[in-house]
């Protein structure tokens, strides 16, 4: 338990640094799609809800879990979908067009 | 490592791969050329992670999982199809959904585990639930303001900050008590309910102009609450995804606050729209120069370098496509046209770029503020469409102005400035703009869409 906790803190710390480094290099052009993408990725919280519902430990947990899955899945699907739509619109004037 | 069942190892390996894909996904967002790979990476990681989770040995009930996944997808698809002008409210809504998921799972976990909740577990669980629930209502409020269901004006009252801090204080006190006495289950609903109220109160005093900062901040909270959930569930993938989202939101909020010359605390506790309309009465009717579409077209046609400065007013007038036509016709005439994008143009970070990209304006023509500001002295015409405060030279020179110190686009340094504006009434923040009275400024009075359309007609008919 104790060592797991320390491991988790290390992972969190490293992920924050990676996050800062990676996001810092994202072009401001793409900040809106970036936010919708991170939103979709963040909806990975759905895995926690899936286990909660699947283990069927109490009806209370199942009800909350089902709502949680619905909310998170809508973020996954909607988030990737709209990010893709936005990125498709970004075209350069250089390559194909005369 | 503890003894893991075979399937458990497999799940951990799948999560490891998904984590790498998530990081790559964000890395590829660094440029529009690779950004779409980023979506693939993210999607593959997501599908892998969800499929892997279904291998979890404890799962006995599939029916509700499948029903919920299908239902969620059904809601997600229309949410992915909204118009580009509605992306900010959609984003706020998705922050609310993400936070809802985290809060509900946290609540369920508490009632399953109490009274045997170790202190550290209870601390992160409290953080998860408090951040989650305040993000839930805060984001709903932000979405309501952006959708204009709720008034965009900041609503303030005396002692507001005290009330808000007091509420947060009670929630934190409840959390501390629960950490020490995790069997006090009757306290848990308080710890959920109070941040829900706090979320509403937190966004009420924030005006429309500050929305980009607020959305970014809520994004960060949503990420951190998900990371806290990862600690509770001992799920490393969730910790990583939450940390990535949290740091992304934090970076964007810092960029947004800098662009508004405000500190975080100022955004949260300042209620910008509440500012006194700058030194009222100081400006009596000063003369301005105005021009017709015909004159504006002639000046544009004679220019070598034109910089268009779009603001949210352009999007409100739905003038993007007319602006694209103007860009096309000027480019055809050999005029170099670029767009100057202020970081807070639009209602969320980067929003203006999306709106212009939607109108088929090539992204390499969209230039950030810091990059283009040095070029204004060599610019023949700066055409301001629906932007106001971000072009206000008082931010540079007038220490008494409420926006003093805010970084602006130096359009006043261009040889000629043209401003399309409905009338001389001051902008959203109620601050007068000295730009309009300069000798090299021409005011083009009218609706942005119609006026740009008239210029385009002049340019195409004339030659």
C-alpha cells in the first residue's frame, strides 16, 4: 500500500513534467482542438466507472457508475469527433493549392 | 509488486501502451501537419484501454456497461457535431461531464469502502470529489453563459469573495474531518453539496470577456480531479491522463491570464466587467475620420501589405466567409494578406484560429500577436474587424486605463488603420479606444458582414 502510493506520486510528478513540456510546444493555432483532445483523453476515467458497474457491489454504486459511464463516453466520442472535424479544417496555403 | 492474476498483467501492459499513445497524441498536436496522427494515437489508446478494462476479472455484469457505453456514444455524437462558434460551450459542457463522472465514481467508492478508508486514500478521494463537483457546476454555469442562456454580465454583490471562501472552507473542513474519521458517512453529502454550490458562485461573477481563462482553469480542475481518482483506484493510466489534462489546462490558463494582464486570483475574485467605465466624461465627442466601402477598397487595392485583425465581433456578425472572399481577392491582386490573432480573440483559447480555418483561410496566414507586432510599422493597412480592447493603445500608454499593461496588437503603428464598427459606442468592457481618433485611422461604420461584402464587390467590380 505504502510503496504503491509513493509509486503513484512519482508517476504523477513525471506525468506533470511531461505534460508541461509537451503542451508548451503545441502551436497556439491549435489550442482549441488541444483542449477538446485532452478532454477526450481525460474521459479515460470511464475505465474506473466500468469496473464499478461490472463488479456489481451495490445498486447505489451501479446507478452512479452507469451515469458516470454515459457522461465519460459522451466525452470520448464527442471529443475525438469534434477534434477531428476541427483539424480537418486547418489547411496550408503552400502545398496543393496554386 | 503484489501478486497479480494473469489478466491483471495484461491489463497493466495495455494501460502502459495506452499511456504512451496518449503522450504521443499530445506531442503530435504541436503542428497542424501532424495533429491528425495525434487523434489516431489517442483513439487507439482509448479503445485499447477500454477493451483492456473489460478483461478485468472482477467484472460480472456486462449488460449495464454496454447499455451505458451505447447511450454515452449516442449523446457524444451530436455533441461532436456542433457549430464551430458553439465549441466553447460544448467544451465547457464536456468539462462538466468529465467532472460528473469523476464525482460519481468517487462517491460510490467512498460508500463502498467506508469506514475502512486509509488517511491518504481519503485525502485524495476528498480532493477528487471536491474538485469534481465544483468543476461540474462551474462548467455548467460557464456553458450557460456562453450559450447565453444565462446573463453574460458578471453578477457581483458585497462580500462575495468572503462567502465563496467561506463555502470552500466548510468543504475543506468536512474533508479534513472525514480523513480523520472516515466512518462519519453523514458528512460526505456535505462535502459534495457545498462545492456544487461553490462552483455556481465561482462563475457567477465572471464576465464574458474572461471566459477563455475560466474554461482553461476548469479544464485544469477536471484533469486534476481525474488524477486524484487515479490515486484512489490505483490506476496509473488515469493518473497520467489526469496529469496531462491538468497541466494542459494550467498552461492555457497562464497564457490566457497573461494575455489579459491579470493574475489567476484576479480572474477568480476580480469580476472584470465590474470595473468602472474608464474615467467617464473624459471623452467628449472627438472628431473621427470615416470612409465608405469604395474608399476603403481603393486603399486596400493600392496596398502591398495588409493585416486583418479579427475579433469575436466578426464571428458574431458571421462575417468569416466574407472575410475569406476579401482575402482571396486581395491575394489575387498580389497584396500580402495576413491575420493577426490575439490570444484572447474568441471565447476560448485558439477559438479564432478555428473560426478562420473553418472559412478556409490557410493556417499559415494566421500569425500570433508576438510574431506580428514587429511588422505593423511596415504594414500599409491594418483592418480591424470586430475587435476592440485588444487594439486599444491606451493599454500601452495610459496608466489610468483599466486595461493598462494588457498586451495588445500594435495596429496603430500601421500606415493606415481601418476599423469596421457599428457605431462609436464603447466595447464590452466599456473602455473608450483612442485608436479611433488617430489621424491615420478610418472608421468604417456598418455591419461587419455587409461592409466587408461591399468592399469585396468594389474590388471585384472595379478592375
